C-alpha cells in the first residue's frame, strides 16, 4: 500500500476511533511518541486514547512522503472532545516511520500542548 494511502487510512480510523482498522496499520510492537501519553506501544496508546475521547474531527492539511519511502508526515487540525466533554483543538504533525512492508513502525506526534494539557490533566483526576 502506498504510504500516503496508509496515512489517510490511519487518519480516518483515528477520527472514527476504529481501533481494529487503525491497529492493523501498525507493525507488531510499534511505538507511539505522544506529548501527553509519552512513549507507548501502539496497542496500549490507542486503547487509552479512545477511552479518553468522546469525539474527534480531523481536517487534513497535507501529507508529505520522504525520498526513501520509509518516512512520511501528516499535518492536520485535530478537534478533540475529551471523554469529560472538554473540547480542545490544535494543529498537529504526525511523523510516521514505516517498515519495508509498509506498516507503521514508529509514530511521533507533535503539537503545542499548552492549551490541551490543563484540560487533559483535569479530566485524568
């Protein structure tokens, strides 16, 4: 599968909280680096994220693919409603590292948490 297609499928599954389809895009033992959750295996990260989410809306801005076809990135607006009903919105860049088979091996999530973290921490109390 082409990397851009994998990234689009990833974002679609993320928005719908479709755990099974999302996890199928990852290699075994893949790691997600998140500003809120830290470095976590993908299976645990998405279970926790979906538990903490009541709604997600993703507005894709652009997808970038590296020259060697093992790295890509997506820039999108993430409108996230936490499980307690608190809305947060941020511009996000996800950086993907792929295996030779086209599975996501590593995902690094980058965004400014200054407005998100207080609501997230309050929800987790």
